[in-house]
C-alpha cells in the first residue's frame, strides 16, 4: 500500500514547529481484561503489553500521558488498578483520569453525557480522589471514555480542579463537544478548561490500479497506531499536522495497541507487529520535536495562540481495490444491508461450489 501527501517533506526535521503529545487510553476490552495487558507476552515471545509501551517511550526518553480508567476497580479490585497507576508514576509517565462510568455507576450508561451535572461531578471527584491517593500526585488532566464529554463534563472537571481535557474528536458521534463551536485541531478555552483536541486529518483513499478513475473515499482519522496503514502514513500524518500549523499533535494509543488478538483458553495473545512498527516510527519522527504531556500543559502559559488557522490536512493513500469498495459500501449502506449482501454472496458461492461438485460426480452418458 502506498501513501502520499503532495508537497510535504518527511523526516524528523519537519516536526520542529509542533509539540507532540503521546496519549494512551488504559482500559479493558471485552476479550482482554486490563490486568492481563500490563506485562503481556505474546505468542512469538515479544512483550506486547502496557509496560512495553512505557519501555518504548523510555527508550526514546519520552513521557506519555496515560488516561487510566480507574473505575475498573469494581471489576478487578483496588490493588490491581492502584498497581498500574503506581507503575506508571514510577516510570515517570503522566497519569491522568479516563472516565468510563459504566464500570462503577450505571452499567446501562457508558457515556459521560448520559449523566447529569451533579452525577458527573461525583464521577470525576471519585476518580480523581482514587488516582491522587494511589500516586500522591495531583490529577489535572482528563479524557472521557469514547470521547463522550459534553458541556456538563467540562463543568464537572472545573469543579474538581481538573484544568485540561482531551476529549474533543472532530465528527466523532459520541463527542458532544463538537457542537460547542470549539476548533477541531487547535487548543481552546471553555469554562476555565483548556481543551486539547485529538489531532485529526482527512484520509483520501484511492483504489490501486484505478488511478483517478474512481473518486477518493474520504474519512476523518486520528493519528492512532492501530488505524494508520503503515509507517509511511504515520510519517506523513505527522508532517501534514505540522504543515497545517497544529501547535499540539496528539498521538493516540490504547493500552492494548500492541496486541492484535487476545489469547483464549490459555493460548498467548498475538502480537500486532504492524502497530509496533508504526509506533516506533512515530517515536523516531517525534525525536526532533518538542514533546509534552497533557498534564504539563495545565501549568503552561501561552497555550492558546492567535493567528493560527484551524485546518483539516489531507493525506492521500492507495489501498487494494477490495478495501476501497468495502469502505465505500460501508459508508453508504447500513450494516444490515451489508450483512445481508455478504450472506447472499457466501450462499451463492457455496451453491456454485456444490453444483460444480455435483456435475463432476455425475456419470457420463
């Protein structure tokens, strides 16, 4: 697969104008509980867990911001979550609050915007208190789970002394901050909170072999090690953000980003080698840039600068024709239609195979 941005140079020198912030959402998945992610070793013997992400950061003398979903203590107990927070602190990483409230409050309501102001104040207060008790450090930064912050969330953060948020994700359906008139890729201030949005760009996909015959399939992407196609797109996405004059470029991971498939029935998980290569590429490219953590911005002045335009840079990629077709159909038709089409397709192929087999087995006249 090929990737390109017209007119942009690639390399560490091109990142000198922006501050790069590496962020990691630390949470469970349905198939991969958080305690199993911490020091995970994958089937090929490679370390692929949360602390491996920390080790890679340290190898490049970097600190990331780890948004920890402390509310999972309801599932695993206080000690495992406390141990994660302490391990991150002792590794000189930034430990911040990640709010997935369904773990400790209403299991039927996963989004922060589904709670009242008073409820959100309590959720933030409880999570902040846990983190501060565990780490002995002030908690001043936050990201809502599924980017689901709304205006009440910002008020709840302010009431609890949290000064920086990074929940705004342009056009994400769960991000209720999109309707508040905030810039999409620039920091802003609202209600005493500094908002550092998740950095986004527009990916324009072109089908291989068809050149300009087909219109590009466009989608909004974040600089996420699991969604970037390869190392080349990683370089160009960073470069595009810098050329668009982003003061802060947010790189995104999850605590499970280096794991492709969780292990089952005692089998070790499968490593995501592509994600690792992409992450290492991003770290190398970041080496010549200024870096920061989200919490560090809480004490900095001059975060909001005038004269910058809020741009959405474009990155062009070439993908296999089948992937281009799938993305185009998925965007234009509802999932049930796609599922029905897939079932019909499989049924037709199966019937055809059976018919061919039947014809071959028929005795000749």
